[in-house]
């Protein structure tokens, strides 16, 4: 009953600490306790084993019960695998009255440092090395764990051993081998089958404790990770503009969806002097927290570089043109971006009072455009290299500005590759640039919000039944048909 209460207490303790244990954690402890009770009953009620005539019987059941209780209490108190192994070794030595013992553990499964993997000894750290060498050279047959005269064991024949009796017991779980327990006595023929049965009970309980501790540790780590991702997602969400720019010259609608809790797509807006608007969109290579971190860096670089230069000679040079911005951003990122990472981006500076815009493309998706006077939908085919691919002054040669005069009613569709590379059909078909172009041809006459919705409805229909595999961002900018008169 005490063990059952202890199992429930663990769950209560974890809950009091503010930790949400998984739904199965209390049941694991309950099952472990019930298993221990069954073993204790077996130990308590079994008939006494015959004892060799030359040795008087030594009462051991009390020690066995205490040893099992100690092993069970370790997992209930949330202690470590190192403590489990120490109690296992001490309990095994006391129960079978071993003269010496040691544990060889596999560091890949024990949860301890590799340098400590064989530091569990009882009395003989130096002799263990010699014994280990001979034993590992001649492994016993499967299921043959007792050697009652080491002088007859392969690898020891012809030698004179200080220790003659050996139990060599593997410590195994359902999926992992945790190591081997070695117990030795000076006298030959002193280990009985009963000793082996008791030790197997101990090792089984130790494995159960270790695996339960690992499950609890993994559960807590997963919960912490989920909390951290939740916080990262909230921070990233705060970086995405909620209030889109509004003016009499244009209208904007946006969509952003991360493939994971956090993503690497970003976009932002910045009003500049002279009725100009800077629009940036980008995509960090990779996904998850690392990509989100670099997304935040890029946003900071955007706001830092697109500030007014008080030393500029004229009004138009107070802010960097897109190609100059990309070169400066590439220099800044070269100091903090991993060598395997890069960022694609496009920056647009729209001068809606003058009716034109200039943009530069750093390896990003081509801009989709509807020209109202020509009634034509096309992609801007501009050159450009992603940020972080070349990390020296020669990068500026790979980025160019492109100027364009817009007309009232024109539409600009800016997006990341998660849109055109979204998968549908049998899972290998991609949405593609052609299909995106067709959707704009069918919806250009609507306002920006409805154009965006029309494209997304078609995209969602195409990808129905398939998970999103990359972050998706879509911006639609429509220059209003009725443009205000320029200021004098």
C-alpha cells in the first residue's frame, strides 16, 4: 500500500511543481508498484532453497525486500540512473554475499558520462580489469550466467585465480542492453540457481526504474520544448505586421502560415519620407527555431539600414536603394549566419506619389505582376543572388535594381516558395508559377483582399489532404484605379 501511495504522490508532486506530466506517467508508476508487490509476495511466500551442508543458512529475505524497496523508491523520488546502478550493485552484493563485484555499462543507454561507464566497483577496481579481459574474450553461451570455478573457464585455464565463483548477468530492457553485472566469490561452487533468480529480479527492477526515469525525463524535456516553442511562436507572431499600411494610392492584403510552430518567412513595411513605402519579403533556408531566429535578425537589419542618413547630399539619397540595402544586409549577415544557411529576399521601394517603384531581388521568387493598361499578367525576370551565399565585397555585383512605372489598377503579387512549391495530387505535383499566374488573370479586377482569398482558396483546394511542408507567405498590393493628384 505504501508503494501505491508513493506512486500517486509522485504525480501530485510533479503537479505541485507546475509540471504537466503526460497522461501515462501515473499509470507507469502504478504498474511498476504492482509489479514490485507481486515480486515481494513471491519472495516472501516461496519455500526456502536448500543450502549446501558446509555453509549454514543465512536469512536473506528481509535484505531482498529492502533492496527492492530501495530500487523502487529511487524512481518514485525522481532520482538518477547513477543512483539506480549504485543501489543495484550494493543490493546484489549484500543479497548474494559476494566478495567483490562490478558493473560494466553501455554509455549510449545508461544516461551517464562515458568516463563513468565502468566506475561501479565493489572492492576490486584493479583486479576487475584483468578479469574483464579474460571474460570478454570468452563470452558464455546465452542463458549461461553462472561459472562455479573460474579456473575451468576458457581464458583462465591454467591460471590461479583469487576468485573462483562468478555470476555474469546482462542488464537488458525491451529494446536496449544496458550493460553487465559481475559478482564473484573466493570459494568455488558457492552460487546457486536461487541467487541467479534473485539477481534477475533486481536487474529487472533496475531496468524498469531506469526506463521510467528516462520516460519522465523525456516527457519533461518535451514539455519544456513545447513551452519554448510556444514562446518563440508568440514572439515571432509579434514581429509580423498586424496593421498593414493604408493610403489613397494602394491597398495591401497579406497571408502568413508557418509549417511548424515557428518559421523562417518574413515580411515588413516601413514608411519613408516623400510618400514612399519600403516593402520587404524574405525566406530563411531551413525551418523551425533557427530559421525564426534569423528571420528576426533580418527584420532588425531592415529597420536599422532603412533609416534616414543625415549626411546625404540630397533628399533622394537619404535612404539606401534596394541593391545597396542588399549588399549591406549581406555584410551584416555574414557575421551571424551559419555557413550552410542563406536568406532569399526582395525589397521594393514604392514611390506612389511619382507613380513608380524600384526593387532588387536577392534570389527570391519572381514578382508576379498585372499591368492594367496592357491587360497583361507576367513575372518580372530579374537577376539576384541570395544573402549569405557570397560573403565578401563582390556580392554587390550580383544584385541589381529594377525600375518600373505603375499604372492605376496594377496588381503586384509577392510570395515565398512555400506557395508555388505546395504539393497536391499524388504528393509530388507542385502548385507552380503557371497556376498562380492563371489565378491572378482570373481575379485582377477584385480588391487586394479578394484577390488574396481567391488564390488561397485555390491553393487549399489543390493541397487538400496533404500537410504543409514549407512556410507560406503571400502579399497582394493593388494600386487603386483612382489615384490622388500629386502634391504641388
